[in-house]
């Protein structure tokens, strides 16, 4: 899969990436911003053609990649018609996971972090990232504080930040606070 992703990155291709075998209908659509240390950083686009956050996915968890096709053509057209020009705000040099974690922490963006595709995601604000450990203030589906959790960055299978779900939770959280 590494060679395929490198080729698609070089071509600046719009792709759909499938990495959750527990939910075959779930996938990320976007452009590859970087590949490093067995991970891929993507600039995601929602079905309406708008920015849908960033994600970092372990390459070994990717089991399918789509290119072209009617669905991707639609998203590409919508994105173009809306004048969306993607420019990475996250550094694509070095450790993509650490860069994304720090970006989410520094910008106070809610993130969705997957440690195992068979367990619940950790959702909330990254409050600390030190010595390989990540501390998160968890946020409920209703935008309320839901306690803290700490885990090793080595356990992260996937992280998404700035997508529509995270943005909606940010809005709810800020209204409640």
C-alpha cells in the first residue's frame, strides 16, 4: 500500500481511504499531504466539497483506496466550484502524528482519536503531549466535559481534527462554557 499511496501523493490525486474494517461504509476523502513513519496525513473533504479536517492514519490499517469514480468526481467538482484551495496548516515534515497532535492542541481543536477500531473513540481537547503521552479533556456528544484520559501516542491508530463532527462539538462546548 505504501507504493500506491506514494504514487497518489505524487499525482495529487483525490482519493477515498478505507481503514475501518468494522464499518465498511466509513471512509475518508481527500488529498494526501504527507507520508512518513508508516502514517499518511490527509486534508479531508466532506460530501459537500468543503474542508473536513485533517486525519492521520496508519498505513498498515488502510485496506482499500479508491480513485476517480462518480462520487469522487462529484466531490472534486463541488470543491472546485466553491473555490476551495487546500493548503496545509499542519507541518508535513517529520512526525505527522506529533505534528497533528500539536496542531490540535495549540489551536484548541477537538479531536477524535482511535486507539482500536473495536473500541469507542476518544473525543476531546488535547491538553498535553509530553514524553509520548497524550492527555485529553474528553467531551461528550453534547459538548460537555467528560473527564480526562491519558494514553501513549504509540497506541493511536487514527486521529481526526477539524472535521464537521469536531467543529460541531467545539460550538456546543463553547456555548456551554
